[in-house]
């Protein structure tokens, strides 16, 4: 391996590390294969699946938010129905 190639690899490694530590996702994507899996020293032996894990977490959060919104809408509809039923009892003392 020539010195130039070693320097290039070092520069790329530093660039990837900088992108990771600064949470610069667009820079990170330029250097890392989206389907990459690897063991990182900081992960303490846990296999990291870079993009897939992130996407799964985002999808789960979105699904949970949608479910909460649906539950809130159902509760509002039930409250509206109860109010309508209570107001439409009709005359009681005739």
C-alpha cells in the first residue's frame, strides 16, 4: 500500500467519523453503504445495521403517533354523539 493510498484511507476514515460524531447524515451517506452492517467498538459487540435500524424506529414512531391520533378522533366522536343524544332527549314534562 502506497503512502498516498494510506493517506486517502485515513482521510476517508476521519470524514466518516466526523460525519458520525456531528450527526451529519447527508455526509455520512456519501461514505457508507446504506445496507451496511458492522461491529463498531462503541457498540460493545452489538451488530449495527445502519440505515435499516433507523428507518424501522422512525416507522414505529409514526405508526404510534397515527394510532394515538385515531384514538383521539374516536374519543371526540364519542363525546359529540353523547352531547347530541343528551340534547335530543325530547320533552320530558308534557
